[in-house]
C-alpha cells in the first residue's frame, strides 16, 4: 500500500539521447547517493532488529498523534527513510535513482535536497490531517511522498519523454497519471497513504512556479527576490518620470517654434 507498485514493471528507458543521464556513467550525484545510503541503512537496521526494532520504528515513523501530543516533530522528515516492505523499498529507491539523479544534475545538490524534503515534508502535513480525521492511531512510513514529487517534476520538465512501461512506450506525463491512479486505488482504505499523493502537487508546482530553479547556482532568497522586484519598480518609475519630462520639454519647444 502506498507504494508505486507499477514501478516494478519498468523494463528499460528509451534509447534516445535523453536516456544517457540514467544509463550513462559518471557515478551518482551526492544527494541521490546519500539518500540511497541512508534509506538502505535504516532498512537493513530494521531488518536485522526485526521484532526488537519496534522502538526504532516508533521513533522514526510518522505518528500524527505523537507529533501533536509529544512534539515528535522530527517524524515529519524521518518517516521518509523508513521502509519495512522489500517491494516498497526497492521501488522507491529505483525511482530516486532513475529520476532523482537527473534533477540533481540539473539543479545542484542543495536545490535538489530542498525540493526532496519540501515534497516529503509537505505531503506529511496532509498525511497528518488525513490520519487525524479518519484514523487517529494511524502511522505512515516510506519515501513515496518525496518520490511522487520527483516523478511530477520529471513529468513537468520532460512531458514527452518516453519510458518503456512493461512492453509499451509511454510518455512521462501519462506514466505519472497512471502511477497516481493505480496508487490511489491501492490506497483507498488508507487515508494516510492517499494523502502522500499530494507529493505530486508539490513537485509539479515547484517546477511550474515563477521562481523555479532553471539550472545550477544559488537560488535567491525571498528577501533578495523582493529587493530585486523593488529595484525593478524604481527603475520603471524613473523611466516614466523621464518620459514625462521629455514630453514636457518637447511641448515647450513646440510652443516656442509656434
């Protein structure tokens, strides 16, 4: 539940030039590598501990009741690193590797990590609301919320890219819609898992927002953006004043000539 189950049917990625970022060399970028290592470490720890790992699971999993009453706010982020099912773990890691590495190459490590945690933590807020409304004792684990954001960003940036899904080529924009539809059906009995689909919205609007990252480099802060807008307004205002001044001068010159 709450897993992108259809990811298991990805056989390969198209052989066109846009597939090089997935299949080519060069190693893994730092953020993707770190996410894969961190998720694998937690997964193996829970696997080794098994029954005795319940304490660790309770600390890391997102339990809205505990976040509100015990202020375990770190769970809004740590739940993304917890996987107890093999399929859930493999599929989520596969998609971080397949699609996340290109985003990090485009945006840089810092921007990509900001984006990843924005999608995962943003989805966690909706997860908490859904669980508190329908199942106060519920809990959610897994990086699906952040992974959905990665998929949505890839679809928004490269909607026409073709992925080989099972045995048929499917455009990225349709693949993401298909994944969302399948996961929605699989999660009907779990409000928390359904709420993770909001990661798609965070990913999509992050890419489509006016201040979206367009390449490597530092992204301006909100204060810097406001300052730049103010400077642009001052320049525009000065231009208008100068145009008014020129019109007045031309009018006086015409009066003299007449």
